[in-house]
C-alpha cells in the first residue's frame, strides 16, 4: 500500500492523476499508517530540486508558517481545493494539507499541458464559458457589437478614431488637436463577457463580466475622469503634465458610490452591486479613495473596502484579486456564495439554493476557459450537489 501511495503522490505532484487515481489517493491517505509515508515523501519533495526551482529557505518557512493554523484547525468547516498548481511550493503545500485530512483536491493537468491539449467534445446543453464580448455605445447613441465587428476603424468621434485591433482590443487614436466638444462613449460587457480597451490618454483598462466604463473620446482640462460599474483593472498612463486620473465608481442605477484619484498606477476596482463591499486594490503607485467626506490614501499591496465606512486592509493573496484579468479563477478561503456569484457573471447563469447556502470554504485556482460543468466539479468533489437545469444551477449540501 505504501509503495502505491508514494506512486500516487508523485503523479499528483506532476499533475498526472486521473479521476480514478485521485479517488484511490484520497482513500489511501485516510488509511491508518499512511501519515508516515506522505510525511516522508513531503520531506523528499521539500529538499529535492527536481520538484522546484526555488532554493530560498525563507520562502519555504513562510509557506509552512501559513499552513500551521490550517493544519491545527482540521477538516471541520474547511475544505481546501488546489487546482493547476502554479509553482512547486503550492503543490507541496497542497500535499501537506491533503495528508492532514483538511483538504479536498481535484486533479488537473498543468497549465502548459492544458494549453496544448485539444478541447473535449462539447456535450449537448453544456454551458460554455464567457469570452471577449462587449457593446460600444457612441456619443450619438449608435451601438456597435464589438465581438462581431470587423477589425479596423469603427468610428470617427470628433478628432479621435475608434479602432478595433486584430487581438480584439479597442483603442482610441487622437490626432492631438484640442476637441471642440466633449464626446462620451460607453463600453459595456454582458454577463459572459470581458473586454480590453486603451483610452485616448494611453490608459489600459480590462473590463470583467457585467461591467461598464464611460469615458470621453479625448481628455482635456484639469483631470481625466471616467465612470465604471462592476469590475475593472486599470493601468493608468502617467502624463508629463501630471493630469490627475479620476474614477467614479457607480451603481448599476447610476448612483455614485465612491471615487478613486490617481496620477499613474495599477489598481483593481470590484464594485458589483451584489458583492456588498466595494474593493479597490492597489498594486503599483498611489491612489486616494473618497466616499463622501471620508478619504484614505493607499500604498501598494493595500486594499480599501467600502461599506458603511472605508477600511484599509492588506489582502493575503493579491493574485486572487487580478486572476480574472489573467484568465483564471483564484479562490482563497472563499465561501460558496462568492464563488458562484463569479460563475453567474462569467457563465451567464442563475444560482439557487433550495436548502440554504453551504458553509464550506475553498482555496485554489482553475482556468476561466473551462465549461460550467468542469467549474462545478469543484463542489461535486466536496460532496456538494450541483445540478444544471437550462441556465440555472441548483445547489444542495
């Protein structure tokens, strides 16, 4: 049994377990006497350079220190899921948790293998993931469906040309002349859509599903101001004359919730109406968050959470904040409600809980290009029943 367990552990770390082998691994780890085998294997992994490319002992100790509270807490009320392990220590950490009986895993191929593996045949009635979809509304009210529009110039807005590039990105090219009038465009992504845009000043914006951004076709005056709903990631272009960049965070009904003031920086805004808190997370530079008379300044790696007041925190996992922009889901002890709200927006489905919302917590990652069925396997492998009926997901503990 011990030799078989070690073989399964090696295949798990390599991302080569089949579903049946995963069941065997989980069963073997629950057998009396298995702990010595997986602990011995983990020591080999921790010290063997074949499994990783990092020799920083401080990094290893940091991982272990973070794991200790989870290991002490045990399996009750906590299920930890690791998918597509992105580096050696994440895989090692997942094995530690698995051996401690505090984790549930679903095995997937490594990211590089996924990219080169032909997609599985589409099943009948399968719900597919979202993609690059958006509607552009011009200043005169004309609408353009960007995902079906041809590449090239789409419109002339004053002195600015609106161009769709071959990679699906939208850019605004201005001739440098001062605009005679301020013209505003709005890009709106549906549920199941995302899009990327370069604003007239060179600022790059990624829009997540069910989001929007309203902006002038040419910036002029003492500030650069845009309005957003939903979720957006900004890489603000610094200008020589230091014109401030301002983001007004709006509700879907058009009510202003808060403002973000920047000079040149990278940050993410999550302001969906059904998410409770508004979260602005700073990755680079500096921003000032304002709500009414209250305001705070953020430093890199800080997040402002706005509900009744502004609270500044330091997220444990910045990768979780921007994972959507990079093409994957990332969960760090996330509850089922928050996970499935992401599914609702990305797969354009509705989720119901006839018997209440399960209390489990999950951590891990998986690509955004997987089908809804694959996404829901996260829950199925943790003994939570998930059924799809047309475009409704029904969840039962």
